[in-house]
C-alpha cells in the first residue's frame, strides 16, 4: 500500500477562502543547511510547537535555537485548515468509551486535559486578541435512535455514580425535552455542555505568524520525502526535500495523518482517514437552537452529521459518514483531499431539512464542500514524545477527528521535553498519549488479532467529529 503524503490540488475549504499573507511564505529563498530543530508540518501542531519552542521560560536563556518549519503545501492546508471548526472537549461520550477501554483514571485525565486545552486556546485568543471568530456555545450529543438512546442513558446512569469531574458540566435531557432543547427532530436523548466554535485557519495562522516574527524560518511548498535512518557522526538527521537536504539535530514530526509516510513504524498506529465537511447558507431565516451539535444514530462510528454555527447564520456541517461508511476505499487509508466523497455531496444540503426542527422545506445553498485527512490513532490516543531508538526525533501526531481540544497543550508539553529534557511525566500530557516502542508493539499485535476481540464493551461509542 502506498505511504501517505500530502497530495497536490487539494479541495478548497471555506476556512481557506481568506488567505493569510504567510500562506505560501518562504522566509529565505534557499533552505537552511543546518538547524537546531526542524518541524515537519505547518498545521496546528507545527505552529504551536514553534511558538512554545521559542518562548522564553527562563530569562537567562538568551540563545534561541534555530528552527525551520518544512511544509509540503501551503501553511495550514492539512486537517487543521479543513476541519469542522469545533473546539469541543468531549465530556461524556468519549469519556465513557475510554473508561471502558482504559479505565476511569485514564478517561478522566484525557477529559480534564481537553478542558484545559479549550481554556488555554480561549485564553490565548483573548490575550493576543486573535480574530478567529471564537464563539462560546452550548453543544450537544444527541441520539435519535431509540435503542441507542436507551443504551447511552444506561451508560450515563453508571457514569454519574463514578467520580468524573467533567460530568458536572454535562446536562442530561430525556425524551420529554431532548428535541425542544437541541432542535434535533426525534431526539430521544441528549447531553449538553459548554464548548466553542472557531475559524481554525485564522487561529493557527496567527500563532504561526508570531513564530515567524520570533525567528522561525517557514518554508512552505517543501515536501520532505525522507528522514535518514540514523543521525550522522555529528548527530544531525538528514531530511531530503524537494529542494535539497536540510540537516537538524532535532526533528519533530507534526505530520498527523501523513506520519507513516516518513516513519513507516507508525503505519499501524496512525493511519489516514478521509472526512468531509461543507458550509451551507439558509436562503430564508431558520432557527438553530444550539451553537453546535452532533447527531448520533448508532454506535460504533455513530455520528450522522455534526454542525457548528457561523456568526453570519450559515452552518458548517460535517460527517455524512452513513453515506459512505461501507465503501471503505472512500475513506479508510485514503489520503486524497483533492477529490470529494461523492455520496456525501447531495446529503449535506438536504440534512438540515431532514434533521433539524423548523428546517423542513427551507432552501439552503451549498456554498462549499471539501475533504480533509484525519490522522486516526489505532488506540484512540495521540502520539506525543521521542521516537523510540531514534535519538533526536520526536512526534506530535495522531489527533483523530478531535485535535482542536488536544493539540495546543500537547505541543507545549513536547516543547518542554525538547527544550529542557524533562521526562514525559512532567509535561502535563495524559500518560496514554506517550508514544513508544511498547505501545506500537501492542497496537500491531491488536491489529493482527481477529476483529471480534476489539470492541468487546457492551456499549462502545467511537466518537470523532471527522467521522
Ligand atoms: C474533515 C475533518 C473534520 C474535522 N473536524 C474537527 C473538529 O471539528 N474539531 C476537532 O477538534 N478536530 C477536527 N478534526 C481534526 C483536526 O483538524 C486535527 O486533529 C488537527 O487539525 C490536527 O492538527 P495537526 O497539525 O496535527 O495536523 P495537520 O493540520 O494535518 O498538519 C499536518 C501538516 O503536515 C504536513 N506534512 C505532512 N507530511 C509532510 C511531509 N512529508 N513533508 C512536509 N509536510 C508534511 C501537511 O501538509 C500538513 O500541513 C477534523 C479533521 C478533518 C480532516
């Protein structure tokens, strides 16, 4: 099977219709030959890493490392520039799924970390006055299928008896008021909680621009084809690119879905999965009850569609997986974001009329539809930390359809490891995100096992916005 690389001529997402001046930037006409640190990938993870690597924590550290970012296409043209725009910690559904797979402690640590990320993003936006349409919203996970609703209610009843700090933010709505509260037709059960929506490209380009101002050399349109198998005698890794070789003491792969293109040992652990999103504009006024909402049909892989509202009254809708889930070649290990997922295209504009109360018969105009490539993590958790047996190589990738409430503090934690040499346990990143040879071995072993052994839990809800 071909290894994943960013493809040319990607579909144009709504988020990339107002381009930043650094979109195709090259800080220097030639590539630098030797750097202290090279980051591969200029998405949310790459930009955040650059920011934190340059941030002065100690006033005595006057010498800043030389840092270059190598990006295959335009800046923020990967998953970050083509996602659903939700900054939405998962306070219940994923918490419950992870609790069943990995135990309560791990589940709570991830949910709390996601809340901390949401707060960190909101604080950064406020501090730096970032114009990225960050909106505080009430979001919902809404279940319309009777049997699923009954299962999830049972799970809720179990979870509320456990010590789960993030559940305090979640409100349960039963059959009597789920539709009224969410505006989702035939909603049987819903869970509402606070979240945000955001223009992800504008957020990340602001962060990237700050890093460039602070001295980072940004090189867009520079795909890396290969990372050397080992460092040379001076301890430098050689990165072969379309424009020559760059050598670096430390290399961070912020390559998300495309990670195994450069590090084949991650092929089982992080694989590309294509998703699709659109923006629709109602032709006449129509009410949405919530700022964002996911509508679930059945589990696993249960999301029908999810939407986020824009300040102009339009909706960004993603998902539609029910239209193409069984045609695996359309999404599984598919890294072609230059073409659409055709079955989803007619489904999107019809969806509000079908799913949202008061939208029946309302005409909506499909403004734009696009695809994007998620980095699915086989064991659901991102991979953060040093790459095993490759001193000086690091990874910050595998964010599923759920990177917005994860990336910032993963990058901050990893930057601390790289700058200060601190152990993973002192980064504040959940333990289950730590990458390593043992974790990769476990994943490969599990992948090789019969599928029947995988999702054993009675109620298993795989939840990702991109699905
Ligand atoms: C359709 C879709 C909907 C989603 N919806 C949401 C949502 O609503 N909320 C949410 O939280 N998350 C969502 N996600 C997931 C979220 O967008 C990602 O988890 C997050 O953006 C990951 O950021 P990143 O920087 O790791 O990856 P990316 O943004 O993909 O950045 C990786 C970069 O690395 C570059 N790169 C890769 N390989 C190479 C190479 N060999 N050489 C040079 N450069 C390379 C790529 O070109 C890319 O720019 C969605 C994703 C998709 C695709």
